[in-house]
C-alpha cells in the first residue's frame, strides 16, 4: 500500500483537506509511519485506517485550538484598548469642536494627529497579534517536545531545548507545530551529541549523561503523540 492509497482510505472517514493546523507534509509523514502495519487481514487493516484517521483529526483539533485561543485572547485585549483609546479621543475631539472659534482653524491638524494615532494603534495591535501567535507557537513546540521525551522516558535538557527552539524559524501565523517539533528534536539531538560526545539521549533516572539511552525513532512518533490508554 502507498501513502496515496492510504490517504484515500483515510479521507473516506475524515476529510483531511479541511484541516486547519496540519500541513499535507505532516499528514503524509503520519500515514507513512503506519504503512508497515498493514497486512492481509482486511478487518485489522480497517481498524488501522480508522485509528490513524481519528489521530489526525485529534491532532489537528488540538493544535488549532491551542494557537487560536492565544490569538483570540490577545485580539480581544487589543480591541478593548483600542475602544478605550477611541472613546478618549472622541471626547477630546468633541471638546475641541465646542471650544472657542479661534481653535477651529487648528481642527484639521488635530484630526490628522488623531488619525495618525489610530493608525499607529492599529499597527501596534497587528504587531501584538503576531507576537502572541509566535509566543503561542513556541510554547506549543516546547510542550510537544517535552511530551515526546516524557512518553519515551528520555531526559530532556532545558538548555539544549531552549537552544533548539531559538534556532527554529517560527512564522507569524499558520505554523505547522508538528513539523516544528520534529525540527526542534533534530536540532536538539545534534547539539546534544556534539556538546556531550554521547551517541544517544539518556533515559530518565539513569544517573548519567552518557550511555543507557536512545534516540526517538520516527516510527515511535505516532504512539507518543496518541494519548495513553488508547
């Protein structure tokens, strides 16, 4: 079975083209991870298709909600501040209109300044949204990598974690968190081995930073990201 054939079967259970948080690259990687599980048992194969379809749907929903919640919170706060600023400026403008006649000649200049302030405020709101989205994505990547190591029972060094995340190219919006987690893991592993000289990541509680560890294989990712008990 090919990835394309498996994707066709999965799309019969859940339309992956409507996913908002997962890229096609990530979807294909997830499908590729379970190809070797298919055999001659049609019933068992059908269960695998249902399982991977549900997992992709759950992954997309969870990632989209985490990022959307942070962006929504930031936008609501920015809109509240903008409304307060507009109300203050509106009162100020009304007082100026009711002022003395000699102040009327200055109204155009004051309007231009007010408009400039509003435009600056809108630009600042946009920048806050970008920063909030970026911060939410970074936190999601950090949590995703920690969860991945925890479920694999491997030690995670915060220094190398921070270093790996700092080397990622984080987009302002529409970030593929799963792809960023995979990239962060690759950077972390490379930096850890280069700095320590170890060939594997140590297990938790091993009491040593050398030996007794392992790297996380790509075929373990599907089991790691799926909630325990499934």
